[in-house]
């Protein structure tokens, strides 16, 4: 049986001091993934943006809790030195839930995906998690499905994202979320966003206009699945739709030409978007992350303020 520390977590998981104090005092906390830092953004932008994400959460009244692994130790609430290490080290492994135990045993440095971050945040008692975009069902490969989806089906947490990455099969992903019991709520929209694009072309059954309404949904939840809050970019901040569609078509053709499969697919497509859009997709990605961090913090503040 796994031993536990004084806060009821396995010994391989630690709470950063700021996060531990905030949870103890009932103050709002927002979980943040570290894969954005290590794998999602190019250097040196990754470290700058990671710090800006944390500042955004703090400015909106919540405590940021970036989650990651240093030397086999999982920390919920990494300090700045640890974030810098994950941003600059070449040997950081990408950790989903299934990878956590092997990585702990091998004393690895690791960055948590959406699935692992949601899992660990919920274990630590954090109710809100802000990210960029979810994984999902891959185009032309319905058997290739992100672990994000099944993780959210069994994790009671609110996830703020800009939908799923537009390089995925959005319709199939929404069908899987429905099957898995994950509620999808549009934030000031009745259409599901497509990450770089404000509108993926799919309707949503539910929408809200305020963080307080999300907090009310959190309080009313009776199941163990996550609530996904879909927060679209404003129309004037999205990637040009025509450019997006042309770049996506070329990227999908490149997958076939270069024989890219498995875990390499998403990094390949994102890198192609960055190059083919002359950095416009990267700028949109950063706007997405910061907007979601701010909304996540506002939701966490509203939830903590409920009687």
C-alpha cells in the first residue's frame, strides 16, 4: 500500500508551499499543466509565457499551481526554478497518467499532460484547471484517441480550454465526450471553439455568461466526470480561417508523406502550423492560454466565494 504524507497524498506527491497554504485556507487555486512549458511552446518563449500564465492567475485573485516532476518527485505548485528547469532541459519526458509511476521509479524529470494534470490536481483538492486545448480523436484514425478524454470522464474538476485542437476530429471528440459523461459548457458562446478558430462548426447544448454560473454548476455536480468550459478566442484574435484551412490540409498531407504516427503527430502538426503561418498560430496559442488562465482564476474565485 502506498504511504501518504500529512495532507493525504502519496509520498511521491508534494504540494508547493504557496499551494499548500492556499488549500489549507480555502483560497482559490488554479492548476496549470507543464507540458505547455516543456513541449508546447518553442524556446525561449516557453519560459516567458509560463511565468506570464502564473502572473495572470495571480492577478485575477487565485494561486497558480503548475504541476510537474523533478527527479521523480511530483509537485503540485512548482517554484520558478523548477519551471525554468522544465523549460530549458532537453530530457524532460511527457507524462500522461499511465507514465507517472514509471517516471517516479526512474527519477525522471517530467511535464504533465492535460490528463495527468487533471488527475493530480483533483487528488490535491484543486477544483479548477486551465489549459490551452484538449487532446481528442485524431482525424482519419478514430482508434487513436487522447488519454485526456478518458481521464476527464473520471476526474471531478473544471477544465477551461479553447475546445480541442483543430488538427483533430472535433465532431468525433464531442461524441466521445458525450459518451464519457463529460459536460461541455460554452463560455459566452453556443458553438464549440476549434482552438485557433472561434467556431469549430458544432453546436453546444449549454452555455454560461459569468464565472459565477460556472461555480453554480460546480456546486450542483453529482457525478465524477469533469466539466469542460469552452472559452473561444474573440473573432478578431483567431487565426484567419482561410489560412487555417490551407495550412491544415498541407499539414495532413505531410503526415502521410513523412510517415508520422502516434505521439509524434501533434508536435509535427503544431510545428507545421507555426512555420506555415509565420508565427501567427503561436501568437494565437499564447492568447488562448492566457485568456483561459484568467477565466480559470475568475471561476476559482467565484467558487471559493460561494457560501
